[in-house]
C-alpha cells in the first residue's frame, strides 16, 4: 500500500471532542484577536493556545474521553482599538465526555 494511503494512529479518524467558544467583552460584544489558553484541570501547563476570530469565536479539538479542562483568556498586552485595556474574567471549567462538542463563553472585564 502506498504511504499516502495508510492512516496514522493519531490521524483524522481518531475520535475527538471539540471545545467551541466565544470571547465576550465587557459590553457583551464578541472580541477579536484575544489569546485563549486551554489546559487539563489537573495540570498547570497550557496545552493549547489559540486566538479568537473576527466573530470572537475559537475552536479546539481535544482527545475524546472523560476529561476536565480549564479555558481562559490571556489579555496581557491586549488593548481594544480605542486604547482601553481589558481584564480577564474567571476561567471557565469545561467537562468533556466522549466525542462531543462543548460550547462555552469566555467573558472579559
């Protein structure tokens, strides 16, 4: 079988869950370009780092299975177009089971 025809063990066919969220500003409008960090609840180190898109949305694939995650916004050095600095809100606890999609909101102050 040609190399391109073999599936890798961690390839696209491996089951995954999806953490999908929106970053909301203090005015309840979505915020673009905010760094979003995700880690497992029982760990200290960030596993994934991504940015909110123009609709304030982000999505991260995580391994399928019963796992708790913590999601938060890192606004260090981030400021709005009008020059205002934002403050991070509370981290969001996310519980994932199996290969599901979990929708959350990350709120800034």
